[in-house]
C-alpha cells in the first residue's frame, strides 16, 4: 500500500509527495535499495543485557532465522542517541518478565545494508547538530530548536520518511508476518509495515506530538495523556488545513516505558533513599552523558559545584559517560582538584554491575566515573546506577520519564522540553533548569536537606500506584494481542 500519498486519509500536497519520491531515489542511489533483497538472520548473544533481560540479538546469517513465533517478541530499534535503545531495553525487559523471548533488531547494526547506511548518515548529522546546538546560541535558536519542534512535526516529513523506509524491507524477510513486533522508533515500525508485518506496535518517545513518529498501519502507543490527544488529532502537523484524525484504536495511552526491574523495585529503592536521608548519609547524584556527547560545559559546572560536598562526604557522584570517554577527558582538564576523589570504572560491565548492587545497601563516597565502549553496557549502566542514587541529573530526554527523583538540566532540542514539563507536573522531577543560575539554585536546595527529594519520592509512589510507569508492559501486551 502507498503510505506516502495518503497519511491517515489526509492526501499529501503534490509538491511534498514529489519531493519525497525524489529523496527516495537520491537515497537509493547513495545508500542502496533493499526492497528486492532477502537477508537472513540468526540469534546471537547480546552483551550486558542478554542474561538479565533474556535478549537475543539478531545478526546476519547464511540460513533463515529459526525461532518460536508463539513465545517471541521482536524489538525493532535504531542506534541514534541513547533514548531509543533505552526504550527498547524497557520493552525487552517487560516482554522477558511476561515469559517471552525478546529479539533485538537494530536497523543501524547491519553494515552494508540500505537501512544501516541511511540511518548511520542520519545519526551522524543529528549528533553533530546536538553538539553544535550546545556551543552556539544562534544555531540552537535559529536552526536546532525549530528543526526539533516544527520541521519534524510536519506531516510532509512523515511522507518523506515513509518513502525512505521502503528501501529497508530486506532485513524483515525472515520474520513471520504475524509475529509480535514492537518498535522504539518509527523507522523500524514503518519498514515492518512495508514488509507486510501485521502485528506492529510503534512505541512513541517524548511528549511532543510530531509526524516524525507516525507509522500508519501500526498501533501507536504514547506515554502521556497530552500526547494521546495531540497525536489523535494530528495537532499542528499541517498549518494550512484541517486534518482527518487518526482512526479509532490507532493510538493508545500506555504510560511511561520503564524496565520491569525498575518498576518492581520502586518501593524498596524509595525506602533506601529515605533511610539514607534520615541517617545523614551522603546524597548520591547520578550524572549521565547522552548519546550525542553534548552539554559538557554544564557537566563541568555541576561537578565543580558538588566537589566541596563530596570532600566533606556529604555528597557522592556517579558519572556515566556512556560510550563517550573523550567527553570525560575534556571535562577532566577543567577540574584539576579532583584527583583524590576519583574512582574510575572503565569498560568492565561486571565491575559496574557489582558496584551498583553493592551501593544499594552500603556507603559510597567520592566521584565514580563509568565508561563502556559497548553500547548495551553504556546505556544499561544508567539503569543499574539509578537504583542506587538519590537524584538523577539529566536532560529531559527519555530519562525524564523514569521513576527516580530528577534534576532536569537544559534540553538538547525543543521536543525535549515537554519531557521536563511531564516530570514537573507528576512531581517526580524538577522543571527544566536551563540556565547555570537555575541549576545552581536547584542543586543547593537538593543538597541542603531532604524536603525536595522527599516530595519527589512521595510523588513517585503515588504515580506508581496509579500505574503511570507500566507503559512497557502495556505496549508488549498490545503486540501479543492481550492488551
């Protein structure tokens, strides 16, 4: 079915459709066209999360894929930043907890295919834009914010993406047409629909409705009630006309996509945080560097502010570099007085796991730096360390939805602003602190006593009781048709 000329019964403008067709031809010429190709897959062990989440990684094979279709769920994703991997891990964790085997299909991991060639090029551009936006006020204001709020919002953008993902279907040849398929990005969901899969769930990230995330033919899930209403009526996706809304049942509110291991331990982890506060133990902060490696100046400022409290053993700091060791080298040069406080944990996921488990019920001091070259370990380390921290310091990306007290720093892209709004309204995180002064003020308030963090813990408990963090389970249930 042609999914670019009409999108939810809304006919595209002729110029937008023609532009999408031309762009597809350009991409096919530069990166390849896999519409008529058949790639075989096989299941392989997955680093870091394979054992704990039961995940099997799909890789290239000479022979067709063999799996138990009745007890399997395909997790479609792309490596673009960390957020889509993080959602994928939550979905895989939920599927595993429900007795299913999750199979990891990353369209950006098959070298030489049209999918990987195209997505890698897009990822390089996005990462570059993210980093430039943090260094240049004018670029951020005039280019990056409009791109991430309005350009991606336009229905014409989805029209172009639909033509693009038609080129990626060769990687789906081995998958049974009715197998449960849950995607953490619209591109694998779109490609799945183009390939003829009939049971596709498109787990939409963020909290700002954008046509970028649409995949007609799939069931769309969203994490917030406001996103549900915005997507339902395709709010703002064409400024020149009224649009037909999404059909009944095509978009569902599920709640936040959170890993089973985190949801199951919300109550005990909250109690550990309360007990540390009562005993006067060091307040623990977890600072995370995202997949684009941006915001280094902000991180320097935060670490510098916390150093006196760390020296007095009134604070402890975990810094997850992800897979950006170069970022730490740049940050470290600007912090000459921390050598005696540092504990470095480099490229050993077992060591990181052991540290996180030990930190749950034991004292921690100093500044602990974590780095993993493997992307699975880089992303999942935050999940492990999150349970042992008192405050997560993060930009309002996918981590804005997680059940841990959060200090929200400046966003990278306008679409992220609504993640901080969601956290502040629920009360499990702060509003977006987008200036050094606001960050300093909030850090001082958090460090002074337990009033703010206690407020957030209470709201996490209330949100958990209301089922707000159960989105990953619900998305998987929709895929296995038990939702």
